[in-house]
C-alpha cells in the first residue's frame, strides 16, 4: 500500500511536530525534507555538488537545526539544480510501501502533486517566531526578522516557491494547541483513507 501525506508551510509553523505525530499515529515513515536543504547548506563548497553527493552522515549532523543552518538552507534552496538533485529521493520516499509523510515547502505542489492528503500548515509570523525562539533562545526580535526573511525568500523564489497546492487543506495553528492541530490532521487523513 502506498499513501502519501504532504505537509507544507512556512518556517516554524509546526510542520515537524505535526508530521512526526501523524506518522507515529498511522505507522507511516516520515521525511523532514527541510533537513536535506539544511544539510546541503551547511556542507559548504559547491551546493549542487553537495546536493548530488548528500550522504546519511550529512543528515546526522547536530548543527542542522540552528538559525544559521535555516538561512543557509533557504539560500541553496533557490538553486534549481539543487532542488533537482534532491527530487528523486523525495519522490521515491513518498511512494514507499506502508505510507509516508513528507514535510517541506513544495511537497504538495512539486514533489507529490498526487499525494492523497495535502495539508498547508501555517501561523502568523509572530506566533511562529515565538515558537522558534522557545527552541533556540537568544533575541526574539532577531528570530522574528529571520522568520520573515526566510518566508520572503521561500515565497518569492522562481523555482518551487512556497504556496499551498490548489487542493491543500489550510491548517492555521496560530490559535491551536499541538494536540488540537494533530487531532484535526488525523481526522482528515483517516477520512481520506476511507
Ligand atoms: O523546514 P525547514 O525550516 O527545515 O527548511 C529549511 C529551508 O529549506 C526552508 O526555509 C526552505 O528554503 C528550504 N526547503 C525547501 N523545500 C522543502 C523544504 C525546505 O525549499 N521541501
């Protein structure tokens, strides 16, 4: 059985937590596609070469979740050859037996337009920055500026810009607890599985 859940949305909208919870609930495999771009961004050297030669140890680095890695990821993510190099791995993951959840920016629009369920998870920039600040600490104003900068770059790039697929369900988590957001996602997915 193949069954793909595509979860897209801007930085720090809660996609990761939601995706992990949904994958655990249904027993699906989960791929955090942002980690691929983060790993390319922090690897250094030629980003296209880094994307083509990405290895499991690159994804096991412990500095992938930093603000700097997020910025580096969004800079390499505008390069079409980098996106192309990461495409087949993501598509194959999506169609693996047993079901898969992929979270990112272009899963419902480019990677898996045929996904059985597409969610676009969002929240206001202030709410997202606050959540990210709880994770990384430091100056909250700087975290908000970083979130806005990354949103602008992700939404305005020419190749696979961040936007909801026409048939995506929008889940605004600004006023939802993680439990409420997970419950809504589970209801939608259970309905689609029939
Ligand atoms: O989701 P995360 O914050 O880890 O993603 C880091 C960056 O990687 C994003 O800001 C975006 O530029 C890029 N990305 C992307 N397409 C994806 C996932 C992430 O362009 N599917």
